[in-house]
C-alpha cells in the first residue's frame, strides 16, 4: 500500500511570496498578541474594579459598625431613611402608573412626534440635577401659575414631601419608561392578536398577556427607578431641602459637622443600598419556562 501522508502545508500557488510570508507571520504572532491583549484587558478591568471598590470598602471598613449602630440609635437618620423610602416608593408607583401606557405606545405604535417624546424622556437623564431642581422650582414654586393654583387647593410643593416626590420622579421616571419599553418591544405582538381572536378586548389582552410576560422587566425597571430616586440629591435639595431625606442629611452632616460625623451616615446608607441591589440581581436571573418562548 502506498504511504499516503496528508499535506497540511499551505497552498501558496498563485499567491505572491510577500503575502505568504505575511500570512505565516500573522499565524505565528497571533497567540502572543492574544496573550498580551488578554493581560492588558485584565489589568484595565482590575483598575476599574479597584476604582469602584476601594472607596466603598473604605467607608464600610472605617465606620461600617458605627453606621449599623446609627440605624438603631440615631432617630433623625431613621426618620430620614423612612421618609426616603416612602417618597421614593411613591415616585416609583407614579412612574409605573403613568409610564407603562407611554412605554407600550412607544414600543408598538409609530406616531407623529415620537422622536420628540423620546427626546423629552431622555432629557432628564443628561440634565444637571441642580438645574432640574431649578426648573421644577420655576414650574411648581409659590409664585408660578401652577404652584399658585396648587397652593389655593391646599397642596404645597416646595419644602414638602410632595416636592421631594416631584424631584425624585423627574430624574427617575425616564429609567422606568426605558426599561418598560424594552420589555414590551421584546414580546411577540401576535400573542395579543391571538388573545383578541379568543374574545378578549384590547385591555383584556394587555392585562392577561402582555403584562404577565413583561413583569420581570417592569419589576427590574421599578427597582432601578426606586434606587435612582433614593440616591437623588441635586433636584431634591433645591425643591425640598426640608423635611430631609437621607441624601440631604448626609450632605448636612458633612458640611455642618465634618467628615467624622458624616462617615457613619454614609456607611449606614451603603448598607441600606444593598437591599435594592440584591432585588435587582434576583430579577436579572435567566428566564425559564413559557416566558422565554414568548420573547422574540
């Protein structure tokens, strides 16, 4: 039997010697370049992680225990945390109630002025937050037309929890609308049509089909909205410095009493912030079951 040996050499017929040499050089150098690129990428990723972790670890490590004690002993801090939770939750509920119809409209309907609406939704995300507070103050202040009418009706905005909710809603609602729009856009529209053929009206199809399939995205958007509302400072401090929420309280402790008094408050806030982060991570687990089938 003849000795048949497979030929693994490159077929260089019709290829110039320079190009063949260049190709062999690339093959030889690719592993080394990949190793260098991987090492450089890992080093850059490590630098970013250190930049994010070191300040947080420093606050918790220095005054984490003192911050935990303040959650029990500091009545002003407890009141500020409770007030922050209530106002942020209210802002999130208002964002969900008003944002779900708008998000569905943006996801499934083309209409004149849609790009203008999307631009207006994105504007609070890039607007400096003190400027947002000034804009809200001009719109709802006691001397404005809207603020005067609200005051006549017995509803004060400036310097009240209502103002805090307005400031939180202004900066966080676009996040919920964006998340809800993405959730609705991923659902196959034919599922609503099938529900309509089975006798459901438009509201029934939306309530029984679209909302259940989009619930994880809506809940994740609500968590992000709530967390953004809790962390808001610039707009809140302009529109409603008092009664204080935690962001304003931490600023007051820093400017009025110094870093030593502000550190325990900051540590307590970091510990409280773990709750929405844990909830968001739980909601981002992979989908299983029928929900995954309904997503395009």
